[in-house]
C-alpha cells in the first residue's frame, strides 16, 4: 500500500500540475496522501516536522539566488539592455541565420543571469520578426528559444548562475565551475547539435514549400520600446560582470578570506566549501545589480517599481521549488521509499549513472529541473556522495552529471517553462513540441550519457 500511495501521489502531482494547479497547494496535500497510504504515521506531525523543515532549509540556502536573479533579470528588461542584446545578435547574424541568432541571444542573456522567462519575453518579438522576414516556419521558434534558454546555459556551462548549477554545491562541496571541461563539451554539444537539428528542420520545410505560415498576433508580439536604449557594450557589461565576478569570488576572493569562524555553531558548524559557491554567485549578482542600475539610471521609468516587481517575481518560483523539496522529504521518510531507493541504486554500481537516472526520473515527474534535482539530492544525495568517494569519482563530476540530468526529462509536455513558452508564442504542443523535445530533452539526455561514459573511462 505504501508503494501504491507513492506512485499515486507522484502521478497526481504530474497530472494536476499539468492541469495548472499550483505546486504550493499540491505538494503538501499529495505528500500527506502518500503518508495516509503508508498507514500508521501521524499526518500533522509529518506536515510540521518533515515537510515544513525541508521547505525552510531550502529557502535558507537558495532564496537569495532566486531573489537576486529575478531582480537582475527585471532590471535588464526594464532598462532595455536585454532587448539591445537580442537585437544585436539578430542584426549581426541576419535573416539567413535566424535560428542561430535567437539561440545565441537567449544563451548570452541566460548565461549572464537573466531569468529564462524574462529572456523569452524579451527575445520572442525580435525572433518572431526575424523568422517572418526569413520565411522560417514559426513552429520552430519555441524550440530555438528553448535551446538558448534552458539547455546549455542552465546546466552545462561552468560558472552559470542558474539555480540548477547552484543546488548540487552543498551536497558535493563544489563550486559553480565544477567539472569545467565536461560541462563545456556537453554545453557546446547541446548548442551545436540543437542548432543543426533546427536548421535541418528548416531546410526540410523549405524543400516542402513551407514558410513562416499564417499566425494571429499574440500579446507578446507588441513589446514596449525603450527610449534611449543602451548600446551593446553598455548592455553587455552587467552580463559579463556576473560571469567574471563569479570566477573572481570563487577562486580569488573567498579562498583569501579568513573563514575559520564558520566552524563555530553560531555559523552552522560548516566548512567554506559548503557555502563558497553560493557566496560567489550571491556577491556577483549583487554587484551586477548595482552596475546595471548605475549604468541605466536615467532609462528606468520607475526604478522602485522594477525592484519591487523583480522581488515579487522571485517568490512564486522559490516557494514552488521549496514545496517540491518538502514533498520529496516526506516521500523519502516513508518506509516504502526504501524499496524505490534500493531499486534506483541497484540499477547500476556506477554512482554517476544511478544519480543521472534518479534525477531525470524525478525531474520528469515534477516537470521541474530544480524541483526534481532537489528531491533527488535531498533523498539520495548523501548516498551518491558516499558511493562516489568509495569508487574514487571526483565530486565535481557528480555535480556536473546531476546538473546535466536535471535538464533532461524536465522539459516534458507538462513542464511550466514549456507551457509558458508556447503561450508566449501563440503555438500549441501539436505544432512545436516535437522539436522542443529533441533540443531540450533528447540531445541533453544523450550528451549526459556521453559525459558519464567519458568520466567513467
């Protein structure tokens, strides 16, 4: 009965989230449903002593990154900097490379710390016009946006400030630049193979006489024009600052600091490796926020409103993910979960492969890269780490494999980012999801397996 409860709970979480019910409501209710099926366990105590502490611990660790990332993205959008960067790529590469222009514009913005949702809204109107001018089928546009926004810059490229790159750090005592060679190769593979696939699809459509097509205008087609938008150099400075400062704090500033006090119980009794990565990303985002504010002060219509909207925009994503972590903690506390854990760990003696399977499955079930990864690490992270140490696998490789795995099955049809992307572009799953699946699920998953093979060898 316990296993039936867990699988029923997971199935309902996936289905009801796809139907649009918020995870903040679903996570505690469905966690308690699984508890009821387990039998003999206290319902209220499970909620207050298991679910809520796990939710709170996640907020303590990662709320600053969600908050600062959302504010930075909002300031980049409201200053016109995001639009400047997007237009520069489309103008430079031209209509003949419409797909590559969209992918590169999204990639630069997300690698620089701008939220993928902000990027989608900023790049879509420009990409849509470029696709129309080049007579590229619009049905390929969501896949181009997805490829640039939530693949190589979300999980692969070292140093990315994406939350998916930050979550593994406390579990494996790593930094945002973990396994840079494998991460870079996997990221370039996603970029190259994804772009080749979309260009091949464009060529086949052209050979069949298919062009841009007839499409009704969407609300996102008309975007506010910013008077006196910054030039490309000025717009790129905050983006570059996030990447460079992240490395500077990780490798120069923080190692130089005297952090022996962290061992005291007043500061959590931790080591610098437990917090170094989060400190580096936090500090770099704070400075980047100050920089984009100072460089574009006169361009903001209402700087207070931009900060406020960015702040409010961070709350739902962080609480959604934290609720999924709380859900995972409850599931992991149930006796029947031991059967699932042993089955996952028994699939392979290679901790890289078992961690990849667990993360992909949970990310697919929850429809969330960060949520699925958080559940996997919350429930199995210590086991993965101990197995890695026992087999001599570098924790940095574990970090990168888990991060890559979170960006595989997460982009199934019920994924929130996929649904939002299709809503922005005014297209349907039937029209565009097949190409999204190839560039955001199939290619990242295949490259994750290649990284595991290469690291194992």
